[in-house]
């Protein structure tokens, strides 16, 4: 039913997708959102594509049962491997992933056309970013690297400490070495030629939490992009196109949302979700706002 007052469903494997929810709230302040973090089964990024598809469909089913008017897949791993299955399953329901908006952001930011993408193992293996960037800019050189440990660090809230710094160094220093010879062996994929990438895509919704330590390693010259803001804009455009945008949000720059506009579901660890999630969302989350669900 084209009823704009219905909520928008958003899901991720954990709290990482709250970075996307934050951008969605800023873009669409009068919407209601239901966010599901599948914390019982995190990480998705180390699982097979079949398993991620199954988990994503179950997470989405729980949101569709709550009568959402659109689904935002705030997880690069699920967007990479499960988007088609989700769209097939729900027919007319708008389903928006983060990979295509992330590719838009990358192509808008790069000058040299040399783009590095970091994500989970499944995202890198699936190649969705590589394809999405090539579609938008066929002459781009893309190098993709799995940085799976960043997910655990972000979920643990260890985002600004020595451990985070050392991990970022280990993953990224070879990739961004000025000397091309040093870049060889940084990944099992072909390395970029003469220059390192000028743009780094945070191709996992957990990674913006580590932006500061990533910045320290890659230096000031590299543009760091994530898909949160571009996904929010894509969501606005799609909802508007379908007549599902709330009238108050039709013009950008509207007033702040009412606090009741968000509700949260988690499949495990409500206390942990509340404690860590607030940092990702940029506002505190009370335990009582979170409902424990089984998928
Ligand atoms: N935050 C998710 C992503 O964007 C997945 C992290 C994980 O569960 O491995 O890929």
C-alpha cells in the first residue's frame, strides 16, 4: 500500500548500519525507522554467499512483518550478495543497498581513477564494488582489500586505540605505500601501477568508526568516502519516485525528527547494542528502546 506514514526498515549484521541510519535521519527527518541488527550472527563478512543470503532474507522478513514501506540494506556484505534475492522476494517493495551509492561516491571523488575499496571478505570476494565502479567509470582501476578485523574492532568499540592503529597500519600501509614495489604483495589482486589510489571507499558500514586511524595511515592526500550520505540521497529519490516520501520531508532541510521516530531490534545482546550503538548513531540508545527478536 502506498502509505507514506509507514516506517522504513534498515538492517545490518550489527551496529555498523547505524552509520547509515544516522545519514537517513538527517536526510529524512520526519520518517519513522525500524533498525534491525542481527547481532546473534555477526559477522556476515566471513560467511559464504549462500549463508549471507539466507540471513539477509530472514532479517528482511522480520522488518517486512512490521509493515515497512522500504528496505535499506545498511550492510555492504548483504548488499553485495543478497540484493537480487531481496528484490525478487518482495516484489514492489523498494530495496536499496549501499554498494551502488558507495560506487557513486567513489566515482565522484576520484581524480586519477585509481580507487581502493576496503570491505569484508565476502564483499571483496563478491566483486560488487568492482563491477559497480567499472559501470560508472570504465577506465577506473579498482583494488579491493578485505579488512575483516575492523568489524570486530568496531563492534568492540576499540576504534581509537593502539590496537586499532596497528591493525590499520598492517592492512593499509602496504596498499598506500608511495613505492609501487612495496605495494606488490599488499593484496592477492593486481596492484595499481605508478601511483597509489587517490580515493579510499569504506565498503563496510562498520568502518566509518575507524575513520580517524585509517586517516592517520593513508595520509591527508587520499579522499575517504563511505556510502551513508549517498545511500540516504538514493533512498529519498526512490521514495519520492514511488510516492512514498512523507510530505514534510519533500523539501530538504526540514526540522529535527521527534525522538519516537526510531525503534531498534536486535537478535542478541541488547545491552551491548545499546552501549556500542550510540557511538555509531551519534545519539544515545537506551536498552528499553531495543526489542530482542528471533529470526
Ligand atoms: N557492516 C557489514 C558490512 O557493511 C558487515 C560486517 C560483518 O558482519 O562482517 O559489510
